[in-house]
């Protein structure tokens, strides 16, 4: 009887552990990303844009336009999306990464992530710069949320994270 009880307890622990793993690996219930239904049809000209060479890249721009100028990415991968229907597609170029999702039948840029200090955004900021440069380069029209400076323009949010007085992350994403 003691062996049976041990087996039942072991099976119970395994079931609880499996449920915990499944819970931690799920996307969570964040109700997805709210998308302006006109955003993919008429990108907002007042939105913040990232530049790679002469190409301006912006949120909800079709990836085909980007690839026509920049060519194929250095690497590409995809995973199930937590915020959009379908897959998140990741296009990695030198120094930055584009997240792409299918919206209204079009593959569009939904995030631009600056990957390292080799890339400077149009305003002149890059990863590793002093936190003091943020305001001098981008102005004071931001919302501060903990370590994040959030600049909104049109349909775009430019989020800059700082740690220990230095820029550690720069990302463009939809302003919801």
C-alpha cells in the first residue's frame, strides 16, 4: 500500500509540474494588440520612423517594401504570436530586427528593435548612450514609466529603456 501511495503522489506531482510548465509557457491573457483598422491602409505620416541607409521603415509598412531595398535579412525565424493572429515573423538585419505580422492579408512591420550599438536612430541616439542624451536629442514630450521613456507620434510608440544611466534598449512599436 505504501508503494501505491508513493506512485499516486509522484503522478500527482508530475501533473502539477506539467500544468505549471504549460502555464508559464503560454502567452498570457493580454487581449492581444489593438490595431487601428486604417493603419495598414494609410500609415500615419506623423509617426516616428527608423532609417536604414536611405530607407525609412515604419510601423505597419509592408515587409515587401523593406526587402526590396534592403534585400534578404541576415536571418529569419518565426514563432506563434501572442499578440496577433498567426505567426510572428522575425527579420534580422545588421544591428536591428523587424517583427512582422499578417494584418488584413498583408505582412507588415509591427515592431522595430535596435539590437546593438552599431545602429543610431534618426534622432541621433544609440544603445549605450547616456540617459542625459535622450531629452537633448528627442525633447521632453515623453511619458516616463519606470525605466522606460515613451515617445508617441501618430501610430508609433518609441520606447527607450535605461539602466544605470545608460540606454539599454530602443524599440518602435504600435502606439495603442
